[in-house]
C-alpha cells in the first residue's frame, strides 16, 4: 500500500513538472510574439524576451532554448494556430458549399488580422536576409499550401495533381498578398477582387 502511495506522489510530481514546463513555455512564446511585433525579430533577443516574460534569461534557455529553438517552437505554434483557426471557422459554417467556405475564410478580415498572419508578416522581411529564418518561414507557407491543396482535392478530386498544387499556390498568394495590402491601407474592395479571381481559379480547376 505504501508503495502505491509513493507511486501516486511520483505521478503527481511528474504531472506537475510537465504542467509547469507547458505553462512557462507558453509564457515565453507569448513574450517572444509580443517582442517580434514590437521590435522585429532582430530586436527580440533572449534578454528582451526574458524581460517581457518577467523571468531570468536562464529560464528561457532552460524551458525553450536558444534563438533557433525559439524560432522553431514559434513556427510550430503558428502552423497549429492556422489549422485550429481554420477548423473552428469551418465548424461554425452552416453550408455544404466547401468552395464558398474556403474562399470566405481565406479572404476574411478575421484571417487577415489573425495574430499568426501578423507574425508571418513580421517574420517575412527577416527571411529575405537570414538563412535560418528563411526555411522556418517557408515551412509555415508549405504547411498552409498543403492545407489549401487538401481542400482543393475535396472540391476537385478529378483534377491533375500538378494543376491542383499550382492553383493552391495561386490562391494562397492572393489571400496573403491581398490581406497584407489591406492591412497597410489599400481598399478592402481590392481584396474582394482577389477573392473573385480565386473563385475563377477554383471554377476552372473544378471544370478540368
């Protein structure tokens, strides 16, 4: 009986340590995101992130790691958020029109102003000059591209795979590009024009 109690204590201690690690990791990543938006990636040093998270720099190193590990954890988080946000949006829809739902989501203000979309925009300039950041940012786009392609396979299962991949890339580019232009002051009507073009691309794919 005593052994069972000790095992129970050990299990509770292990769960407690895991919970603390998750809590502190999220706290650090939250701080990292705020620092990137405020100072850019170059300004989001370990010292600045630690101060923003209200913890010692050694704690950042212990729970997440150096800059490379921070970036990798952030990329994983962004991809997961995009997927979760898309699934939440789809669950809220009361329509069987998958094509219409996809376009509504990709060209919505909710998507354009989503924190992960803003973070990708903040990381993109750094990716042009930083060999470590470039593949990290590309992996975000790769995941998003494949997600869009997955929807297109359901919409047009008969479509040639190469054309399907190209169409997914075109729609992704129209979505991100139009959204960023709107965020810096271009008229929302221009985003609607991108949405109409994406609709034409989908119609052509479905008819192929």
